[in-house]
């Protein structure tokens, strides 16, 4: 086809001819080439957002998940991103799926300018976060996704994390942000410790049931199953595709660091020290978490009482959903969303119940709940920018 | 904990006591049980939407994907859903991941009431759709996701689909909705034939290059790779997890039904009959599609000319993105989104290029492009409700 | 290259020239074509085997697994294969991975000629098997992989399988073939009921511990995880790749049909009726099974006692392996093999233990154990033809 | 159950009572505990093997695959294993799936004692191997699985691997071990360079066709797809489960290091310099490789001629199988085995063919072919210990 017939073909839809000739430096090479531009600019323009956010540790999975979720938030805009080892790079060079967003370059946290920032999500590794948050301007609202401020008892932190707490005074101020349970405290918090994924999946069903005295706080057996993204993006042999695909295993049998956090929450609910059996299992899937929880019922209590309590506790919530009787929660059905699906089943052994809860470990178990918390802290409706439907299949 | 201490604990956060005693029929069983309701109602209320939609064939993957995408659309609301074999059921019983949406029960298409509907997405199987669309009220805007109206040449339809075309008069009216290429025609269309997934992934990069005379329209070799969701939700041995996981294979070598659709689009671009080599491969993944396209350059043309043309063609588009030089598109980076990522690479063999494009076969390759088309048809900005970021990992 | 230079190239390695000319009917088309045969015949010849086997139901996964395992067995050869819906087909047309084997065509079971057969593996569906085995010649040794003869108590069979037992007299004769536990009975059996996959994974660790009075026979909680191949090759929506990949769920909560088989074995071991909590979970993997078993220790018993008992029970076994202290069994490490790996861990809750066992559900959980049993029944060393190493990764 | 009833239960099957009392140091703790040993020792005894092997680099995937394959070899036994970073460890600590084998501890290669060794498999990284093999006793037979001796032209090695060749004199001696093609040379070789996985999958179908002048040696387009195990066990972010699962991408477009090896083999076959288009794609699977090869037929040649040549070339081979007409090779059907399945299809574009070959990249593409070569080098039947059936599903 000659360029003549070509342009006549397209004149009616307003195509712009762009001859190589017009561009002097390409003159030689492009003799005779005719580039054509046919589309009108329909590209969506992004508006300024009223709340300016920083994402500290943007090069990990919880950081990128924050960025993904915020893309359609009507009030929150990202003005600062840090990633020490990727300083100077664009987010697209680290997470190509975010290439369509127009975001600031990543800087080292030590070079970060917070003058332009109202609130931060802190997505840094456990153990390094206390120091960094201690150094942040006091005017900032902070949601910390690490484990560094989750345990009220500093000695417990030291026992499980093997190092002294670096910011004990901030610990007192920190609010544990299991949103549905601690919404009122979160509202007025400056520093929220965002719950771990396993503790979220366990406490959402158990706290109301223990509080209402419906299940025994002893001999609680938690068999949890998690996708691999919970382990982060660090290069470890154990998390290679070849080591994970098509197989499963238990890890950290009884010694996983989420144990004290779970026990803290359940002990609060029970008003007494609770010790749980907790066994996490690694699943060949990227996202998703299920806790299968085996409990003894309090005397005289039946399965329908548990369902009744959970219905009451969560019927006005957006994100925690008690499924219809007999319907089994599936991790598939929460993928990419902030939902937690729950149900309760009778056990074959009389006097026992099986409670199942599922979440997406990176959303309700991390970045989604963090955004839910910041919505609450900033006075926006809690579900703002978070009502993504699960992605299935 | 006694119920006395319990309720005093919670009075300050406004928990409502719900005694079993209040419910007469539970009186006997629940003596002494105290259920507690602690949350204030923060549940998000859904507003009425101005455009009322029907989803025909809501129990398949493209149907559920339409429902997922529409959940946050500001103008489109679903008032009708059909699914013949699931008539009478809720969407949640068929797709539990959609349980949080408040949607009408599914009905058989023959029982559907279209008086309440402005537009429909037709997600029915190939071969059955012509008849059904023929029977719809003429006032409806229609986006048809089946292959039934994609081939202009009715004899070609008959050859590849093995049956006579049932609605040849409608065929004349149908607009082939590769949005970026045919936006103007889509604007005024009543019936849009939504492109197939493979043809979308192939035409988006090739059409502008062939139109601009930069690649030869002969010996085009297309090696495509698709996730399994393209095969739909029908129960087939070949698509069992055990048959698909951890392995790959070519299917329909040179005989896939998307061949005539691809050749139609490329022939239009070339203004001459184009015959392609097309080999689809089934990948062990649910979503995602890559076409690796091997082409001969027109005389004197270089790789940078191809990049230049694609840049011009798509720089004002939201959903088609030419990646930076050397960056390889990955299906991972489109998952759950309407994006198509493209790039061009020099081949080792002089005078040849390798073009790679990736999409999510269920979004840009089906339901997302369908929504994009309906946005255009109804006069809304094209990306309305469609700017979901890809889900990774 | 001309054919002249070509053949001179290859003369020294003894290539045979095969001109198209030699074949009269190809004469015209192949003028000038020269095919070349270069290899000497090094193909392995298969010898006659002394024991002639029938595989009933060869078109399912347990049937094909039997065929795979037998390929290198020095004494067993397959002379009969049945598959009602695939009668007349070759095994390669149904299972292309078995194409290199030289096997008889499949016939309908009603047309099978057993005159040439010494023993059969019966890989037919539950519920149909009793009738068929009743009709087999009494001279045949039989290993039945279905559930039809596993439950000694016929009323229990009827309760869980919803139909009357069709061969109660054979039930009395049937030996439950958990090889390591019932080796002596298997030796003299004519009809062996091969254990289910879950019951195998649960009984191998628990039976010795319960017999030795080391764990309490009450409140045993079994959280099992299985690959999808356990569901067979039937085309079901629930088992599509898209429905299984990247997610997990519990199924048959407390109501799985393997419950009575597990309870039968544990009750035997305990000499009293045992009721277990059993929750199977479906994993996104084709093969592999883990049972995580939560038990209460008998008074005064410690973890090391459990390990000591298991060591004694299994140190002289080929296929059941107690791992070193602290080493976590992984399903990955049994794939494709007949091994069962076991270990015991202390629970956080005092007085409790966590027992983990893993198997390949299709091998030790089905076809491998079946072959192990037939080896025993026919007087061959138990591991004959079964010492395949696991396939990893 | 008392220990009295217990032992009477078991007396008839000859269980041995092992009282804690018998062991003086356990006296106190085990008062009253009775351990029971019920099985007779049926454990398989391993015999001495006549050929003593060393595996250099046993801690990677090709090393462990060698160990897996050798487990049932009647003549080859492993007497030496090296792994520099895992020196002093058992193979089971590095590869738990090999726990049942009785093997020597791994040592550093510099500490290896070769006095006890007749032949070695060298599974070390590219670039380090030349030096090490240079230092080995000349009496050893060597199969090298690295790329270090595959390219006859030393300058080509230097160009693609970015470093000088360290053992040019050995290069002259090395035989390229594509067994079916170079069997005669392998027989007499001391040092065999085992082919790469991609080159194996490409050359097995193409070499005979090019030699026979049936396909054009120009414009050969190879679109290859590989499982992740080809990348080895090194901890890299790019190969994490989360980065690989549920997505695909091309890597090393036209620049993969297997290109010169492929071109060397095809050029030999063509007796002229061949340049290919080669694009490898990474698949979400651990094992398996497919090459889809697009070729132009020589004038007058038809698809059936290609099939005829491949039939002649491979009908006497154990491991290379031309499938029946129209049957599509699947990687699933080679998993864990040494088979290569091949077929040829007509293209839509006249005068072109599509050739598909599949292998398991770790077996025929690496360790299996290595063992095949050593069998030939040592004078054993080529398939000895290698006739593993594929593992499916």
C-alpha cells in the first residue's frame, strides 16, 4: 500500500501524518517512511489528591500492594516512596505492573523529604522499623506494617525477635489496628501497628466468640495455611518456584513469630492468659491464607450460637462476611480483596467446633487493612478506595 | 468471665446486648447466653446507577468478570442476569467471590424481562448467540463477547464454526470492537462484536505496523500462549488441574477458530489477503496471554521504526502501553487489568523482528474490552470503572 | 548439499540410504528425495514376565499409575487391561505418557478374558467393584483399590456409601492391606482391600502410638491436605485448573468417606471405639498428601517416647521413614515414590504433640501400596519394582 | 489398654517387647512404658556396584537428578560426592527426597579423593568447570553437564561466556554428546560435553531433517518454552514462586547462551553456517521443555517426508519417539523420564512446517542424557537404569 492510499483511507478518522522528513535528525534513514497517528487523546488525567502519602519500603510486596490499592483512591495520593537498595529507580523498574502510574522516583529513606507528606505507610522489615519511625516528624500519621509495634509487652518482643526494643516510648502510644475490633482506638491513633496476616485471620473469628464466652480459651488448635507472598520478595532458596510448586509443608511448627501476637489478642478477649497450638503451612500459591481452627465449645453452647454471635459482630461490616450455613470459605474467593470470609462447622467429636476463616494475606492481612486503618485515622469512610472485588479465577 | 463483667467491659464502646431470652423460640436452649454486638454500622451503601445493564450468560468466566469489573463503575448497574442452567440461583451460589454484591437472581434467558434494561453484555457460547441477539429489543445496546458476529464474511463463519449463520442481517450492522482501532465506529454502534483474546493480542501491535507498511504481510508467524480460563468453565477432562498443571502443549495447531478473525483484521490493515501461521499453546496458569510474533521487516525498515510507529499509535491511550526499549512484557504484569503491554525486539536473523504483546485474556481479551466498548457506546470516558491496576504477585 | 556429498559423509557410521525410488507408490512424489537411516538398533527388548496381571479400570489415575510402576518390575507383566468407556483404545491414546510401553488394547470388563491372568489390580469406582469382583474367577489374586471392601462392618459401608453391600461374603474374606501393619494377613490373602490415601497417612503414624498407649485415643484432630489427583480423572467443574490453582479450601468437613476407615483402624489399635475430628483440604497440587495430627499425650509420656516407638516400629521398613529430630516432612519429598515420611513435634500447649506424615496419594496412598501388597501376596520381596526415588523438583 | 492385654494381642505376629526398663539410662523416665516392635526386617539390602562414580556438584538440581536416576542402576554406584558450600553435609540435609539412599558425605572438590572413582559426572557451574576438569586424573571417564566444553570454537565460547577458555587442549578431545546423533564418537570418548537442554530439544528433530535436505537451513524460528528448574537452585528474586507462578515471559530474546550451541549443531548438519531465531520463554512449571520450530520446507518436500525421515532416524531408538500423525507432544508426558517426543505438522502458510519436540529439561535435557552417555562410554546397554516411565499427573 502506498502512503497515498493509506492516508486517504484514514482521513475521515482524523489520522495525523508524521513523515520522517519532519524530523531533521532522522532525515537520512527514514526517507520515504510515513508514520501515522490515528487516535485522539482519550487518556485519563489524574487529579491532585488532598492527602499526601509516603510509602516507606516501596520495593517489597506489601509496598507495591499499597501502591496498587491507592491507584483509585479519591483522596490519597503518593508523593514520596523510599527503597534503600533501589534508590533512584522508578517503581516501574522494580514492579513493571505499576508502569501506568505516574509516581515519584524512589529515594533512600535517609534522603526522604517529609515536608510534603501527611501520612506514611511503613512497609519496612521487622527489626529496622522502630528506629526509623522514631526519627519521623511527629506530625505524620503512621501505619506500620511490620511487627515492630504489635506486641504491647516489650519483653515478649525481645524474646521472639531476639533484640531489644528500640522505641519503648512509642510502643505505649501504638494502637493495634485490627480495624473491626479496635476501630475506636484507631480513630484517634497517630501510630497504628497493623496486624500480621495470621493473627488477622485468627482473631477476626475468635475474638468475638471468646469475648462472648462461647468457646473455651484452652486447647485452641490453629492449623493455618498461607501463600508464599507472606515471605516477601527476598531471594531465598526455600521460596524458589521449584521448591514451592506442587508440594506443601509445615514451617515454624509451634515457633512462628505470630504466636505471641495471636495469644495477646486472644488473652485480651478472654481476660486471661491464652496459649494456643499454632502450626503454619506453606502452600503452593502466591496469595491467600486459611486458618482452620479447632475449638472446644463452652458448656451448653451449640454451633448456631457461634454463628449467631458472628452474625451480630459482623453484619454491619463491609469486609468481614459470615457465609451462609454450610458454605465453605475458600481463599480463591478473597484474592486481591480486603474481605475476610468466615464460617463455623460442627465437629464429629461432640462439644467441638471447626472455624474456618480466609483472607488475602497481602490485602486484609497487610496492605488492605493498613489502608482501612488510614481511612479511619483520616476520617474518611472506612471502605474508601478499598471495595475491590476478589479476582477469580 | 460472667456476662456481668462482660457487658460492663463493653458498655463504653456502645455494644448492644442481645439476650437469647428475647427470642421466644430460642428461650429454652439459650438460657443464660448473651450475644454482643459491638460495631457501629459502617457498611457502605450502594447508590442507584443511571444505566441499567443485563448480563446474559452470567455463570461463565466472562460473565463473572463483567460483574467483577462493574462493581465499582459509577454509572452502570446490573438489573438483569441470565444463566439457563443456574436459573433461580444467586450469583454467590455460582461465584462465591461475588457474595458481597447485591445483585438480582439469575433467570433463564427466555424468562428475562428487558423492560428494565438499557444495554446488555452477551456472554453466551458461540453458536447460540445469533439467535438470542436477534430476539432482543432493538432499543438495547449490545456488546457480544461470543465469536458469532466477529467475521464479516458469513461463509467464513460457516466454514470455521460448522453451521449456518442465523442472523446475517445483524452481521451487517455489527461493528468489530477492537476499541483502539475502531473507536469511531464503536461510538455509533448498536451491536458490537467484541474481539477474541488471541486476535486482540495480535492485532493491537500488528495492525498499525502493517498499515504503516513497516512489516511484510507475509510469513507472519504467531506463537501464542494462553492461560486456561480462555477455555471457559465447562467441565472437561482436558482442563482438569491434574491435566494442566506443570506442563504445556500446543492445541489446535494452525486450526484454531481465531485464525480467520486474525486474518480478517490483518488483511484489512494490509489491504490484501493475509495468511498467518498461528499456533496457540496452553499454559499452566488461569489468566494471561502472550503472543510472540515473528515478522519480516519491509525493506529499509528498522526496529526503531516499529517502536516509533507504536509509540505514535498508542501514546495517548490508557490501555495499550509500549514498554521502554528492551523491557520484556510479562503476562504477570497485566493480570486482572485491561492493559496490553507491547514491545519490539531485533531478531538475530537480519531483517526480522520479534514483537511481543501480553494481555489478561479475560479482561482486555474479553470482559474488560467489552466494558471499554460500552463506555464508548454510551458516551462515557472510555476508562470509566476500568482503571484497575494489575494484581501482582 | 547434494545427496552425493551427503551419503559420503555418513558412510563411515553405517547409514542406510533409503531412496524414495525404492517405494513404488511414492515414486512420483519423491523423485530425488533421499531418506537416511543412521542409527544401529539399540532399542531395549522387553522380556516375558512370569506373573500375568490384569488392570481393571486402566483409564483412571490409579490405573495408569499401576502401569507406570510395573514398567520396570522384573516379574509382573500386564496381559489384560479394561476400561469400559475406552474399550478398543490403546493405553497411549488415553495416557500418552505411557506410549513407549507395549501393552494390550483395553477391553470392556465384561469382555475380559481372565484365562491368561494370575492376579488383578482393581482400579474401579467405589460402588461398582463388589459386583465385579464377585464375578471374577476364584483363582485370581486381587488387590482392590476402591473403598468397597475396606470397612469390615457392612452397615457402616451402607451408611457412608448410601447403598447396600453387594458382596458381604467376600467382605469376610477381604484383608485390609495396610502393608506395614498387616503384612502377615496380606501374605495369605486372596482379596486385599487396599487402604485409602488419607487412612494410610493417618494410620501409619498413629496405629503404633495408640497400640503402645502413648497417645490418648480421644480428641484426635486430623487436618489433612491432599493433591487433586485423589479426585480422579472425572470431568468436574470443581476440579478444573482454574478452580483449583492458587487457592485452597476444606471439603467434606467432618463428613469425608475416609472417616469410618480411619476410625476402624484406630479403634482396632485402641481396642475401643475411637471418634476423630477429620478435615480434608484440597491443595493446588496434583500429587501429595500431608496429615497434620494434633494429639494429647498419655500421662507421663514425652515426645521422645513417641519418636522411640516410631523408630522401633519402622526402622526395618523400606517405605516408612521416621525423619531425624526436628526435620519437617514435605510432600515434595515423596512425589512419585512409595515412601511415607513421618515426624513428631512438641506442641506449645503442654501435654500435646503434633504428628506430621506425608505420602504421595497415588503411590503409597494407592497404586504403590497395591503393588507392595501384591509383592507380598505373590511371595516376592516387598519392595520389588517399587524403589523409585521421589521426583524433585 | 494395659500392657498385658497389649502384648497378648500381638504375640502371634511375633512382636518384640522393648521395656523402658531394659535401658538403664531411661529407667526413671520410662517407668511403665512399653515399646513394641512388630515388623520383621524386610528392608532391601543394597549390593556393591562394579563401577564407582563421583558426582561433582551434587547440591544442584542436575546433581540431585543424577543421584535419583542412579538409585536403581545395576552397575553404577556413587562413592564420591562434592559440594563446596555444603561440604560435610549429607545429601539428605540438602535434598531430603534422597534420604533413603545410603551415600557418602559431600566434600569440597579440592578435598576429593579420586582413587576410588572410575568416572565422574561434572555438575558444576559454567565457567568454573574447565579448570576443575583439567585437574582430574586422566584415567577418569567424564561427562560434563556444564556448557564449558560444548562449543568447538574457543572464540565463540569467549564471546558468549565473556571469559577466556581455560582448557583449550581438552576442548579438542571433548565429544559433544547428543547421544542419538553422535553415539559412535561417544563410545570412545573420555570427556563428553553433555548438550544443553534447549539444544537437545532443537537438534533431535532438526538435525536429521537438515541433513536430509528436507528443510531450509535459513529462517528457522525456534520458540522454546522451559520449566524453571533449568535456572538451577540459586536464590534469585526472578525465580521466586511469586515471580513465576501464573505468568510467563520471554527472556534472553535472541541472546540466550544456547544459541551458538544450536547453531553449531545445525551448521554441522547443513554443512554451512546457520543462523537461527531463538526465543526462550519461562513457564510456570518446574520441569519440561517444548520447542516449537517454524521452518520452510525445501522445494518439493511435504510434511509426510519429514515424518518419514524422523521415523527412519528414530524407530530403533529407546528415547526419541515420533508420535503418530496429528498427536501433539506434551511436556507433561515426558516428566521425570529420558524421552523426547516429536511430531511434525503442516502450517497454514504453504511450504512451511511446524515441528514440536518436548523433553524433561533435567533428564533428557541434562542428567538423563548424561547417564545415557556414560552407559555408552562404559559399554553398557544405553538404556540401563534409565527406562523410567514419565510421571503423570
